[in-house]
C-alpha cells in the first residue's frame, strides 16, 4: 500500500484499518492511495468535487464479497466502477465524497460462449473491444450491439446504466439475463434460473420463476453485478446499411412519424440514430476557430458551408436491414423507399456489392478530386457499427471546442474535454420530439453553445434524445456555465414531462419527488439490502 498521504478531512481510523485489511486480502499492488492516481480518478468531463481516499481492485467475485464485508465492518463507503469510462455522466467520480473507489476492471473473463443460441457470459470488466476481438477470433458469425463510446468501455457498466447501442439488440438491458450480484453485505445471488444448481436455461430465459430482480440492480446502489449473460445477433444472410437526410427543419416531425410506422410494422428492427448538422460537423472536425475569429457559437451560414463534408442536410439519419435473403431485403428496402418518398431529399442503400463497387472507385475519385473517401466508404458499410463494428470516430466530437487536436489515447478526462449529456426520453411522436428539441436548442443557444443533438430511436414507442454540451475545461468559467446550461435545460424538459432516461453524477438530485410511495419503497429495499449504507451513497438514491 502506498504511504497514506491523504488529506485529514478524508482519512479516518476506520479507513486506515479497512485499507490494511484490503491490502491483506488483495495484495499491496491492488490497494492504492497514490495522490496522482486519486486525482486522475477524481477528474471527469465536467467539474466535480467528490474526493477519493483510495482505490481498490479486486480480481474476482469472492474478493468483491470480502471487500464489502470489510467495508461494512469499518463503515467505509465503497463506489464500484467497471472501467470508469462513463464519460459525460461523471466518469469514475463517486456521487458523494470520501467513497473508496472499487475498480472492477480485473474481472475481465469471457466465461461462456454459445454460437448456436447466440449468447456470451461475461464479467464486469469485459470491454467492447475485448468481446469484439473474441467474436472475430471465433469466426465472426455473431455480432454484438455496440455503443458510440470508446471500445475500451465496459459492456456491463453500460447495461447497468441502461445505456443504448446500435444493432438489432440495441436496447441492451432488454437482452440480458442471468446476473451474478454481490449484495452490499457481501452475500451473493444469481438471478433468473441461474439460482438453481443444474439449470440448463439460465442463459436463455430472462425471467426465471418467481419475482424478477434484475431491474433493481440497474441504475441503483443495491448491489454489484459481477457477471451476466449478454445476447448476440447472428450475422444476417443479407445486410443493408441505409442513410437519409432532410434539408428542411419542418420535415422532421413527418419523418419521425413515418419511421415509427416502419418500426411498428417490423420493417426496421434495429435501433437507429438521426443526428443534426451540428452533431455531424463535430464528428468530422473541431470548431473552426480561425474562420469564426475566435468567437462562439458557430454561425449558421458557416455551418451550412461546412456541411458539404457529409453531403448537406439539417438532419442526417441511418439504419440497417438484417434480412434472411436478398429477396426479403429488396422488399424491405422498397417499403422504406415508399414510406420516405417526398420527405427525405437523399436516401441511399449499401449492400456488399455496392460497397465493393465504391471501394474500387475510391482511388479513381481521389485522382480526379484529391479527396480520400476510402475510410468513409469503409465506415458506411464494412466498419458500420450496425454490423457490430467498434469505432472511436464518434468519440472525437468531445474535442469540438478544444484548440488542441485529439490525443492518441482519446482520454476525455485527462485531456480536459468538457462534455455533459442531457438525455430526455420522449414518445416516438413528431410533435413531442419537436417540443423537446425546441427547449434544448433555445437554452443551448442562450448560453452560447451549439445545440449538438442526436435522436436515438430505441423502441417502437420511445425515443431517447442525447444532447451534448461541449466545451473546453481549461477555459475559466466554462465549467460553471456549462453546468448552468445543463441544469436549466434539464429543469425545463422535466417541467414539460420529458424526464431523463439516465442521470449524471451532477444530476442525481435533479428529479422532483415521486407522486406516490416510490421513495418509501426504495428506502425499505435499501435499508434491507444495505443496512450500513456503504454501497455507492448518493447514486440513484431517491430517498
């Protein structure tokens, strides 16, 4: 254990004793009070104030159990993370100060894989990159739903936040089962049918028999999920990626209503995204400081001028078709073309043949235009996240307002990228979406930020908006201004009935009181499972 040079307002006799026991259990290399490591862990993509007295890194479920028993014995709060890449929502920083960080990245085993039934069982520290590489080595016959975040983020960590991804199973929490959960007291439970010794169906049946518990361990502080089964998708016989855009803002509501009908009818089975022009530009490049004479926000005329990089449009959408045959795929394509005719100004489909043709043409295109399009062609089809392909390209938008280029490591915390997400859920109806977008845009512009917005069409009935506030944390006053913008935006959305589908550490106390006895129920469950309140105090704790 490093020498305990920890500020007096954090350290206590209880913590000192707990650290000694954790060191005896885990070994000194996995218990740290190093100032540099703690300061890095206390850094997020927005201003935070929670202090971390120590970091512990158990290597298996049994060690997690023993760590929690020690925490209870010494009344020392613990805040578990998977890999800590919860960028825009608080990163590794605990919801409250003086919690010991429990880093689960060493729990990184892929425990079971079934190609026939298309599932994999993984531990809490398994990353998107790790599972992607595993699937590639095993014949590339199954694809996983992938997020736009770093490939080095935890799959289970995202699922426990009820995060979303691209692909047919993009509503991730809806396609997992068989959790292994360590309770705050150190006890262990297995959900669903996995609680039985000889179960043959724990990985394929979500519900089990009796009360269903999986949900209470997501967006909560009621247990530590150390493993779960994650369902995958067989590669389709015929895959098509499609892209579309509208060049008039007032067509968005009609587009959304048509897309809902297509999703309701089962024509579009995947989750899909629609990005506004600000989002598209931030993915392509950083803020054009020189063209703007160092002023913000971005002028609309310059935005329009720069939009040639993706072919123009105020809203740009994508999707995919996963068909059992080319014949089925062509029918589905015609249904989409018919539904969107007269609404979108561009609609393009790419299958394997079109991808090969475009790839062959890219060198010729470069000779005549000087523009390299090979990478863009690859991203459109071969490296498309809808095919389960991981990418870091979208992550670079966090550097939008930075005056230095993205680093090779793309560490948003240490690179002082300012980023806060505001993520209201709205009905899959054009008029509701428009109401929410008007709130987001007007408040973002009021504070001098571009309304950088993505529309995530998750289910047939629900849309999750992800609005990003991007800034440079190194500029004085920007942290507070960005938080003020976020808070006003969130408050007005809530006032109109559009609640966030997940919360950042900054916004844990932003929701109004429940109209019923919800908080009372949560309090009873928390008191029962965590009598000493040592697990993640303040995290989704609506008490």
